[in-house]
């Protein structure tokens, strides 16, 4: 899977989880959603860093 596709999917999951938390759950799970968003952000930074290193070596 392309790096750009992975990053877009991660961003979409982050936004959809926030939207569901605010609209359906009335913000009751905000702590869990923040942790999920943080973990997804760190995963996306690792994916981006690996891609930058791969392009730098070429």
C-alpha cells in the first residue's frame, strides 16, 4: 500500500472517531479517543519517517 494512502486512512480514522465520540457518545469517551488519536499520530510519523529515509537513500 502506498504511503500516502496509509496516512490518509489514519487521518480519516482519527476524524471519524472524534466525530462519533462527539455526536453519538456526547464526549463520554474523550480520554480513550485522545489516546487512540495519539497512537495513530505516532504510527503515521513512523510511516512518514521510514518513507523519508527510503527516499533519502535513493
